[in-house]
C-alpha cells in the first residue's frame, strides 16, 4: 500500500515538473515570437518610411510632356509650367461689286502669339502671352498677363479670383477659344460687343465660378494694355457679367442657354487739359481682317456710358452643333437723344468625320474639335473635316432718315451690315488647321448728306494655323 502511494506521489511530482517545463518552454517561444514580430514591424515601418520618402521625392521631381505639341513640365505637388503658341496666317481675295472703300486683297498674320502659363503652390495660376501679329491699332502687344487664385471654395463651389489683363468671355461666341472657332473671325455683333468693355489685353479684376453644368463671371475692367488710338488722360472703367447654363446634356448632347450684360461706367477722357472729351465709337469690320476697313461706323459720339445686353442659345448633338446670339447696345449720350443698336447671328456646323464640339463649364461654351485620327495617307486617315455656315447682322443705324437728305437731328448713320458665310475646315491633327471660307458682304449705309456709301462684295479667304 505504501509502495503504491509512493509511486503515485512520484508520478504526480514528475507530471508537475513536466508541466512546469512545458509552460516555461511555451512562454519562451511566445516571447521569442513577439520579439521577431516586433523586429519585423520595425523593418516594415522602415520600409514604409523609405517608400514614402522615395514617392515624395518622385512626386517633386519634374515630369516633362509634349501633349498636342505643347511643352509642359509638371510635378506631383501641384506645380506646372507650359509653353503656348499660336500662329494664324490669312490670305483673301475681295471681289467688290459696289462700294467706295476699295477693299484690298492680300495676306495678314492675324495672330502670332507666344507665351507661358502655369500653376504654383497648387492653387495659384498665371499666364503671360505676347502678341506679334494682329490687325489694327487696337491689337494689344501684351495679349494677356494675369495671376489667379483658385483655392477658394465657398460652399464647395470652386471660385477663381483673377487680376491683370486678359479677355473675359462676353458671350457664347466669345467663350470659344479664338484658335477653335468655326470661322476665320467671330460674327460682327459679338466681336463689337466684346471690345466695348472686354477684348484682348483688357486690364481688370474679377471672379469666375463654375459647376458641372453652369458658369458665372463678373469682372471690373479698365483700359486695353498698350498705346491707345487716342491718348487717354482718364481711362475707361467698364464691367462684364455673364451666366451660362446647360440644363440638359449627356455624352452625345448638350443644350446651352445664357445671358450677359456689359458696359462702360465711365468713358475715357481723351481731351488734354481742363476740357473733358468723353466719346464712344462703335465700328466693326466685315468678319475678316486682311483688309482693315470698318464698313459700319457710328463715328465719335459724346457719351457718359453704354450698356450691352446679350442672349445666347446653342446645342450640340453628336457631330452637329448650332448656336445663335442677339445683342442690344444702349448708349447714354450727352447733347442728344440716346441711340440704341443691335445685332445677331445664327450658325451651325457638321463634322463629317464624326468629332464633337463638346460643351464645357470652364468657359460656358463649346470647345473646338480634336481629330480622332491624324492625317496619314499611308494608313488611309485624313484627320477631321467639317462644314459650317453662318448668317449675321449688325445694325449701327439709329433714326438714320432717308436717302438723298441729311440725317435727322440726333440721328446716327453707322450702317447696317449683313454677312453670309460658308466654310470648310480641315484638321490634319490636333495642332494644325486649315480653313477655306466664302463670304458675301452687304452693307447699306448713308453719308451725312444722304449718299449711299455702302458695300457689296464677295470674298474668298483661307487661314493656315498651328496652335499648341
């Protein structure tokens, strides 16, 4: 009995010792594993830190690109620098049937621009562009030069605040980049209105906002940069306000509606000394600038200000795009009745090769097209081809009276111009474009004594362009 009890006691003792040994071994193993895990965690943290540092260095490193011919340097931390260029060379042959202006056939570098644009500190944009071509004394040598803050988002809406000199879109036609227009020049009415308080190289401060399907802008403007046609002793102060909306749209379709109001709050003083000379003059060319003659012209009118109203309507459906605008200009005249003038146009384009003029909220208008394929006869690709037509009217007459007699008191005989245009545009690639255009110009205008001094002409013109 005692022997059995001793054996049991020894067995129990041995079992306890074994259990303690096993427990100690398990704890040591756990401790060893925990040490290895800690070491691996440290190594992973070091690898992650090194990877993040390498990625940060990579993002800071500049990356170069040549997109559609535009040299661009950018970094992942919001820095960008790009070079922009535009050349438009026009040639035209005028066949004048009636008129006293002797329109001259020939050639002209309509635009020859070189500039830079970019972004720094992620939210600051800038642009600087010089003009080496152009037509007429109103062409700014400094096309644009501005700085813009784009980091303000009240209520989640991106707002850009800009100061400097640039061309704010005054209407739908003006919202399309001048390197992407359907025709060689804008229609006469929007071209005239854009230059009342806006246009290339116009100094100003303003704000721009847009959402997915809307655009809004408000700008206070000054004088055009450069030497004006007449010395200014007190420069003009003007304004531009515009709203544009695309209430319906998808990838194949967009409807555009919009409106604008712009004007002159204070007319520039062009009189030296104590005498103040405040005059406004409305005039425009016949939608081509190879010959610089302005066939409709109100002459200088004494005025305290002017207001221009614009209404916009347009749509695109796949490769069809159409638009129309109407304008009214009210002049606050001094020393006479207040005249008003108006103009409008309607135009449409069909891209034979299927490309689309898409709507964009960045400018509240339609973009130009980019060819789906580049010109390459060896592969049977020809770029993009489109046809377009337009009819425009600009009426600068007010109480003009009748032919053969002097103008009524306070009447303005600026003339009425209609232009019918047909165009064929070829885009060999995203950088180069050629435009062939036919115009019929009809101007009815009376001189101060009632003599007809209008014009009737046919014009064939072509533009060669590269833009990047």
